[in-house]
C-alpha cells in the first residue's frame, strides 16, 4: 500500500527541497538596500493618504459577499450547459427552477436595499 504513495511522497519532497533552496538562495544572494521609498506602502500607483485603519461602510462588505454568492451560483450553470442535450425536458425544468430561486434571491436583496449605496 505504501508503494502506491511513494511517487507522491518523492514528488512532495522534491517540491519542498526546490522551494526551500530558491528561498534560501534569494535571501543569501539578494541585495538588501532598504530605503524610505522601498519601505513605504504602495497601492496601485497612488500614495497612501490617511490612516489604514479607517472604517468602511457595511454596504461595501455586503455587496462583496453578494457578488461572491451569485458568482459561485452562476458557476453551476456551466456543467448544466455542457450536458444540456442529454438532460431533456427534466433538466430544463430543474435549471429553470434553479434560476427562478436565484432570481427571487436577487429581487429580495434588491427590495431590502442591500444594493443601495446611498443609505
């Protein structure tokens, strides 16, 4: 049984060895010249302004979570589209129900004001 996993263990060992050697060589050979410019935070070409610990509106996080939720649910449409012809009408009805539930969820969060930024 162990013989079946031996190639995986060897591969994992080689990967760890290569990663450790690359990191070690980088730390050993790399030139270190810290300066005020290099140690300052940098974000998208814009110099940071203000405190990094400022509060954000909860709407920012809510919209982010809703985007991820609906994006992940949309991924389930791809396998259905691949096998659409073999599912016949039952697959079409099931996917229609799935999309109707997604649409009802979208209308619900819209009516609750979760997507309104002016609150």
